C-alpha cells in the first residue's frame, strides 16, 4: 500500500511542477508575445522593441530555460522518491 501512496505522491509532485512550468511558458509566449505586445513595444531591449523581441527570441530562451529547470527538478524528484536511473 505504501508503494501506491509513494507513486501517487511522485505523480502529484510531477504534475505540480509541469503545471507551474507550463504556466510560465504560457505567460511568456502568449501573454507577453501576443496580448501585451503593444505595451511592451514601448520598451527597448538590445535595440529592439521588447514586445517584438519577446515574440521572436525571448519566448524561445525562456522555453530552453524551462527545459533545463524541468530536468534538474525531475532529477531531484527522482532521487527523493528513489526512482532514479
């Protein structure tokens, strides 16, 4: 019975992490890159309007960072629940 509870806790922690990271990705790519583009374009970043930069480059960089964070956090989670490879 403890194994099923451990599995459920592991899956709950995994879903919580994925939900958080997907929320960040949605905010950066959709909200900043599409919905707030006009407001962000009033700010200059590296010689470009920030709204344009977020839509073209920023969301990609954030996505790569989120992948790295997911890998690191899942490795920690795997060790915590003793399911590491």
